[in-house]
C-alpha cells in the first residue's frame, strides 16, 4: 500500500509519497536537505516523521 507524509516544517506544503515508510523517509530527507538546508534529520524528527506517515 502506498504511503504519504506532509513536510513537518510549519508553512511548508510539500507532500511526499512512496511505496513504504522507508521510501517516504528517504524522500523526506532529500527534501529537507534541498528545501530547508538540513544536511541530516535529528533522530527525534525521524521518529516523529515515522509516526506521521499515513496510508493512501
């Protein structure tokens, strides 16, 4: 089942979709690096993101 997640940064409208939670997180990390100049995501943010991934 496809998965989706909206960017966790307030005011950002980016939404990522993928085939698994790991796929979604990989795409989110790339988005954070490019759009928000975050070379890596802190562990607490990764856990929050995992908990926010939803089924499509």
